C-alpha cells in the first residue's frame, strides 16, 4: 500500500444521483467523485493538474442516489473534522452533502474494509406519477402483493450463488454472496413500497435485478417461489428485468466498527 | 364572454416548477401552460398551429411549485373525467400531474371566480443543505424563533393595505387584501419550518416578501412588531428581501363550492 500523502480522512456523504453519470469518474459526464475531488483541490489550493484522489466504498451507477456513501482520501494537512465538513459543504455542488468526517489510520481503505452494504429501493405506487418523486422513485401503479413479495425475499436470505441476479457484463468469478436482510414494506403514508437489502456484497446490478423480478412476483406474473428457482438455475437470462436506477439508494456501508455518529439505517 | 368551443373542464393539477419559466407562456422558455396546451392539442388531434387555451387560477413564477393549481379550458368533445385524467397524465411531462378533472358550466372561470388562495413556503433548517430538498425548499440554517414569527404573522391577519409587501413591478391600484390564515410551524421531523398563508388574494411577490421579512424577524434582526410597522408605512423599500421561488407552493385555490374531491389543504 502506498504511503499516504497526508492525513487520511473517511467521510460519510449523501447525494442526489440525478445530475451524475455515477459515482466514479468517467469521460462522458459529471461524476460525484470528480465533484468532490474538484472541491478538495480548491480547498487545498493545489496547483492546476494535481488532484487528491477520492476512493468510494463502491460505485453507484448513473441516476442512483446515496444516503450513506463512504469515501476516503489523503488530505495534505490536518483540519478539524467539523471545519472540514463545513468547508466542503460550502464548496461542493448542493446535490452532494458531507454529513461527517473523521481522521482514520493510514491503512484504512473504504472499499477493501467494507463488511456489509445496505440498499434501499423506493417505489411510488400512486396511480399517476408524483411530480416531486419522479427522480427519486420508480413509478409502479399496479397492485402489489406485499406478503408474496416478502415470502419470496425470504428465499434470498443466506449464502447463495447469485449468477441469475448479476449483469452479464460482470467479470467477477465468485458470484456467491450472503444476504442478511431482505425486507419489503409500505411507507407510513401508504404512497410507497420500500425494499431494503443488506448483505456482505452485491454483484453488478444485483439489487436492481432482484427488484425487477420482485415486482413481477408482486404482480402475480411470476410465482412466489421464483427466487428459489432462479438461485438454482444460475442463469441471468432467466431473471427478471433490471429495475431503473433512480429508485435506488446506497443506504449504509458497514465496517468492523461504526465509523460515524450519524447513521441512516440502523436495524 | 366568448361562447366556449366545446366542453369546459376544470382540472386540479400539481407540478414541480423547477424545469419551467413559470406557469404562463413566455417567449424565453418552457412553461407549465404550454406543456399542458401541447398535450391537449395532441389528445384532441388538432391541426398544427391550433391550440386549446388553458387558463390558470393565477400565475406562478419560475421555480415556484404547485400542489393545487386549478386550470380550465374548452375541450372539443366530451370525455369521461377519469379517462381525461388518465390520457393527460400519459401525455404530459412527468413534472406535471393532473389530479382531477370535472366538467363545469360555460360561465365558470378559474381566475375570476377564485375566492381565496393558500400558499405554503418550505424552509430546510438543516445545518447543511439537504441534497434531496435543494430544489424544493429554501435552505436557512440559522436559528429561528418560531414564537416570535407566529406573533408577527398574527399582525398580518385581517384586511390591510399590503403596499410594503408588493413588488414595485406591480401595476395594480388596489393594494388592499385580506389574510385569513398566517401560520408557522415545524414539520414533524423537525427538519423544516413551514409557513402557510391563506387570503382572498395576493399581490405580486407578496408571499415571498412576507417570508423574507419573517425570516429576519425569526433571526432577531428585525423586531416582532416589524409587520405592524410595515403595514403602516406602506413602502416597499422598507420591507425585507424577497425569499427565493423554489420554497414556494401554490397549495389550494378556493371557490364558492368545493370543486374537487381531492384536497391538499383543508383546514
């Protein structure tokens, strides 16, 4: 591991993914990572062309939101975490908010050390799409049997080969993952259906393929034991559609110890 | 009054004002009115260049939202109101939603017959701006004395000359209006301060100037009796700043009889 160039900070951030091509820097548009790096470079008054590299706990795709993304980077000087947070929130675009910062040891790595991740998927069940939720939920005005959906989700809990739930674009070899929480519920206003998944890792598009299939189960177009079948056949072509990105939120990343005081998703 | 060219419909609509230059058609960008007229013309299969003119209960400025705007127009044929609503929600951009439609008599006019209007102003009081509320609230992280604000608002209730609260751009002669409700409260999550104003009419920018001044009162930068003073001096230059548009919502328009089953803002 490279020697860090300064003080290593871990930060809890949230963002509205709408204006971004995703978390990670890409050539084809604005990324969350680039926006944060730009603000860090300004804050540190770096010479043009130099950067402070930001590492994320994981990528989020274009349009995917985060309520509890964790990042780390090495900053050239020590700043009080509160001062750091205030300065960054002044500099960054308001689609990104830094909730908390803390100094970590130089061997801390936000991706390698992540133990579990938790995602939320929001579904707007209004008859007609709510204008104020159109960028933040999937609109799905068809009837959903929540009991059937929960029964199906129970089959996913535990350790399984999730090949049927993985984008064929992946190049990963080990497709076994463990899910600890898989829950569906209506929100208190009965306008949304909320799906939470927590596991030790997620394959590319895994949450969105689970949600896409789960909606077919909830509609009755697929049987309640569909997930059990998909876990057995291990074939992506058998799985349901990939639900769109704008209903998806990275809710929380878990480490051996709780890193932050603020916490969006405690069980 | 012109003879209507068909069936007169009154509709309850809501919209996210972010992508629009305002409700009313203007040369410099997209308007809510133009978006609705475009969808009506498509639905009625009008020849190119013909339009079905939409009347709104009142204008909303660029960035101002509506949860209960009311419109009317004359449609060339009769359609079941539910069918009408479904078709329009399929055609219109998802930033606009039609909540309800009903057939009204040909002498109904959405603006001339409006008796009262109610507005909501949302203030995000988080320390750092919430990314998911940045387009839907004013961010104001300073301490606010809600009791002082409510005391001040009480002075506005009743019939007054609101010259001090009217944009100098107005050409109206009678600046007397009556306020029936003027209330401030924290939301149940204690993340927002919500201001509601209901009256028989509002001058141009009146709600936003009241809110801008009210924030100064809540901060302690202006005394609690500031509104009383402003009502007396009748001078726009003495009033506080105009609060930005994106915290403002047209909540409800009242007529002699309740027009719609759905209702966002019953007292």
